[in-house]
């Protein structure tokens, strides 16, 4: 009985966590607005706008979440992020993190 | 006398112009980042940004962003925002505060230097 309860609790936790729900195919559709500045597939051609392609999923989630909450301030990104749900943020972050571009450099 | 004055005036003008041009190009040179110098200055960066999948420990846990191939202008902007306190992360604020404009330009040039190779399609 105890095992069953633990199993149900675990299943609920997994289902409830946003990271597992991220869908990069949906993210590609939702990221169309982003391309205007961040470039095709997140490889921005404009030096002032960061490359997003290949960036870590959870860093992108944090950046967008902070823009949405106002913790990170930017006149362009704040209004963009305000319109996104946590699901949108997860999907968009999944899409950009799967593209080829940035890398870890020592 | 009048001719001499004219000569002096034009000489003064050309000297002034040369000085202005030299000062202008000098400031451009000082502002341009040197990737080789940046590589020597990045020991403070590499401990986190140089380790694949390294995560922050405080105040929140998430992956430290990849910098290889990032635009230099964006890296400089990020460092300046940390230094000014406009972007908040305790470690980054402390490190950015210790950097001069030239340090930032050099580090940015280093991380951006092989963008063409690392950037995808």
C-alpha cells in the first residue's frame, strides 16, 4: 500500500514538472517572433543580439522567466516574455537548445 | 605677412586635424578586443564557463551559459550590466566589477573569436 502511494506521488511529480513537457517542435512554431532579432535557428546575425542556438535549456528558461517577472530588465525582451506561458518558455528553450551554435569554451 | 599668417593657419589646421584623427583612431584601437589577451585573462571565467554542463550553486541552480561563439558586443553588454548592477548574479557582479573596459573587450573577443566555426549552418 505504501509503495502504491509513493508510486502515485512520484507519477504526479513527474507529470507536473515542466522540463519533461518541453516540446521543441512546438517551440519552433512559437519561436518565429524570436528570429527577427535572434536569427534563423537562434544564430543571430546582429552583434547586439545574443546567439541562442545551442545554449543550455535551463539557462534559456531562466532568462525568459526572469524577463517575464521583471527580475532581468530589457525594454525589448520584457514585453516579449510577458506574453509567454511557462509552457511556451519551456518549448522555446527546448527548440533553441537543440540547434547547433554555441559551445562551451575553456 | 599676410601670406605667412595664411601658411601658419593652414599648418595649424593640418596639425590639429592630424591630432584629432590620431586621438580618434587611438580610442578605436583601445576599444578593440584582443583575443590573445583575453585568453590570458579568462582564469576567472573558465572555472564555471569552461566546464561543460557546469551548474550554478547560488542563489539558483541552472546551467552556466555557453560563451563559445557568442557575439562580442553582447558579452561586453552583459559584463557592463553586471558591473553596473543592472543584472543581478552575485558571482558575476563581483567578477565584472573587477574588469576594466579593455578587459571586457579582450575577454569578449576571445570567446567570440571562432564564432564562424562554432556557429551552425
